[in-house]
C-alpha cells in the first residue's frame, strides 16, 4: 500500500473513531491478500471486527455502571439444588420479554436460596442485550433518598431510580423495616416506574408480611397493587447455598464417627 494512502487511511479512520479498524487494518489486509478475498469480504470483516469491539466495550461499561456487587449468570445457577424453582419460568424471564412489556419480577424466599443470584443474572443478560440496568439494595436506596431529601434534592435523586434505567433491581426487601416516610419513598419510586419500566425485587418476606415491613397497611397495599399488576412472581423454597457445604459436613460427621468406632487409649481403657 502506498505510504500516502496509508497515512490518509490512518488519519480518516482516527477522525471517524474507528479505532479497532485502524489497529487491525494491516493484519486483515495481509490475510485478504493471501486468501484472495473479494472487496466485499474485506469490508465485511473490517466492520465486523469494529462492531464486535464496540459491543464488547459497551457491555463492559454497562456492567460497570450497573452497580452489581458481583457478576452472576443463569448458566452458573444450580437448578438441581433448588427443585422448587420452575426452570421454564426462569427461561421465559431470560428472554427479556418482561422488559419489553414493562413488567416486574418478584423473587421470594428465605435467605440463601439464590434470589440475588437470579436477579443479577437477569440484569447481566439485560445489559448484554442493550438495556440499561441499575442494582441497589433497598437499604442503600432508602439511605440515598433520605440524604437527598435532607439536602433538598429528593426529586433529582429519585429520578436516578425512576428514569435512568430500563431495569431497576432492588435487593433485600424486608430485611429491615421501614418508617412511614421511608415506605413513602418506595411508593413514589414504584408509582413512577409503573407501566413505564421494569423492576426486579427480591424479598425474604411473603406479601402478607409486607404490612409489617412497610409499617403502613395502606402504603403496602398501594405498592403491591402496582408491583403485582404486571408481574412474574417466583417463590423459591429450598436450602441455603451458603450453608449446604456445612450441612453436608454435619450430616457426614456422625457416619464418619460410627465408621471409625470408639477411640481406645493405650492403657486399654475406652
């Protein structure tokens, strides 16, 4: 390739922001020459590489901005350990049609059964498919809104939870009770997102216990009415992932002791 042409290509690709295409141009041109590619094949390969790099960068940035405490996938979820969970229902959620329909997902069950894992995994899938996602615990959400309210910036802060993400994941609903004022924050958030964008909530409490969580029967009813109107509810009833290894050790300990038999002291006394 003439040097003048190469310089012009570098300059134009840089101005257009086609960084990957610029970096890989020489290697792709060499391959095209060796394999006698048609011009259309060459262009297809160059733009494919550029788009793949941009998509990878977009997903990385989306995951970074999401606030996930860790990355989880549906492939790493142990469905065999939680037989009460309907795998077909999870597969339907993984299609992300609930996001397109502005529906909510509520994951219920005792601590350790995988609610947060599923919530994050669905959020990661949404990021990969181009949806904006934000993750928070209910405790952090309430603390942030309380601080913003005290500073006279509640409206601005509320918008970060109501308008800036296609999917908002709120984890650990029910672990700490809310005051009436805090429950009203949650009501405002749910109302603002109602039929406009999706929520995923995880909770260790049944819906009949939400009166106690929110401290007000009227607010609880209003929140649940909006959450459940267009929703998918998955209830997981099983053992804790965090405790299963310890439980296995505890269950095996009596068997091990029985197999080993009593310990005999050197003096012959048991």
